[in-house]
C-alpha cells in the first residue's frame, strides 16, 4: 500500500443505481465527463478503476453517430436504397 493518505467520502445511489463520485476525488484523479471505468466486486466492496479507453475523440464521434443511426432504424426512420446508391453515398462519406 502506498504512503498516500486515504480520503473517505460518502455518497448515495440514485433510483437508477447511479452514484456520484465526490468532486474532490474527481478533481484529484482528473475524472471528467465520459471517463471510462472498469467495475468489479471483491467480498462486500465495489471496485472502480479508471482506464484509458484508447479511443480518440473522432472515434467516439463516429460511435455516437452509429448509435444514433441504429436508434433511427429501430424507430423506422430509414430509406431503402439500391446497392449502387448505397455505395455511392458510402464512397462520398
């Protein structure tokens, strides 16, 4: 164990099971919006480990676009295109 002082703060779960990481800890660990964590349990503890996603901002933007496209498809908001039109649009993209 390191010589670092252990800070203990308290938080509660929301109705959706979400927890808030106290601001002092977020600042100390540079945790921001969209930070990625690995989550596991040991005995009666929940363990969070901040991890680097290795995904660039451009990749995240693409993934969000794909997610929105799937939602549109699920809502029935799509057009049927010919194979040639599809590949033409794909090439432009």
